[in-house]
């Protein structure tokens, strides 16, 4: 049986999952995938796959830029208008990149003149659905992408006590997140695995700093999404699993368990930017199981 196995020993974020799956493709398929992502119809969005080394292991990091600006400081997944600049949770892969060292001092009040000067429009779940339905992708990709977004919105609605369709996502960060979610769905369709397995998920430990104060790890939205999924903390301080990473895994994975007996044919490493004592990556294996 054609099987994918995700090793989530360093958590998961949307871009890391994309990069790991990307590495399972051959050279021609990789080139075609990047061309496809950059022709989806998302205005001013550009994606590149860059080689990156962690603890001596080479892998891929997916770089997403909006209007030529890499989204290192714009967080992928934002909340309703009452919380629109709290940026509490899913810092794309960026909780893997800056460890919240700035403690969100700028809190995105936007008096700090971001170079890209976005105007802070916000998108509802209906808006997200319209964006995804308008993309140049298959019905499979559209349906699964929307279902993943609904998982995220549901988690935010519970965290903030709002109706699911009252939750709003920050426009610029939303483009970043849509790329991650849609990219994973495209790759899942390409790889066409009959069974998808993941290890228990390392969520990190400690706290994250946000505009509203200090939150425990896993953050509320991530914790809600991962209900029913085996998770654990550990010695690494920081938020290792983002809501988007959690929602993608929750949606696609059939079993969260140890690695099965399998004959592997391809292995991929999706890298986060931050350096830890352990390699900051998601590893995925494609192979055959009985």
C-alpha cells in the first residue's frame, strides 16, 4: 500500500509540510510544482524552494513573498477584528524562526512603517472560500483546502467565543497561509498515497508572547485542533506546531502512531528557519506498507 509517513518530532508548520512533500518529487515535478504555485492567481505572491541545512542535514525551505517582501514578520493566521493584531498563534513557520524574541514589541500597530505598507484588510471564512474557489486548481485541492481552513476557523471561533463566520483573517498573512494549505493539497493529490500516517506531534513547551499577554504552548487554537491526536511537550522551548500545521495533519492523517514497517522509496526534509539543538524539520517518507 502506497504510504506517507510524517515524522513530527519537531512539530509541524504549513511551509515545512509543503517543503517535505516537495522533496518527494523528481526534478521535473519540482519545477512544475513551483511554476504551478506561482500561477495560481494569487496577486503579488511568489514562492521559491531554497536549500537549507540543519544539524548537517540538507533539506528545503519554502520562501513565500508578498509583493517582493518575504513574510518573516507577517504571521500566517490572524483572528477576528477584536483580536486582529494579536498574532497569537500560527506564526507560519516563524515561531520556528524568531522564537518570539521580539515579544511582538511592535504589536503590529503599524506605526513602524512596514515596507510593504499593507492596509490591513481582513478576510472572513466566506472570503477565503471565494479566494480558494477562484484558484486555478482541481476540485480535489479546492475541497480539501476549504475543509482545512474550516478546522482553523472553528478553533479560532472556540478560542475567541465567536461564530465561525465572524472570525476574520489578516489579508496579507492569509495569502501566505493559503499558499501553504493549497500547496500541501496539490502535493497530496500528486503523490496519491492510499494511507497517511504521522508520529505523535511534538508541540514544544513554555509560553508565547503576544499583544494580549502570555499564552501557554500549545496555543489555544492549536490545542483545540489537536484534540484526539497524541501530542507531547519536551525540553525545547517555543511553539513547534502551528494551527495551520495542526489542521493539515488532522485533516489528512489516517493514524497517529509509530512508523510502520515500510519499504521507502523517497524521503523529504522540510526545514524551518530557527536553529535548535535538534534539526528543525519535518521529515516525510514515501513507501510501501502491507
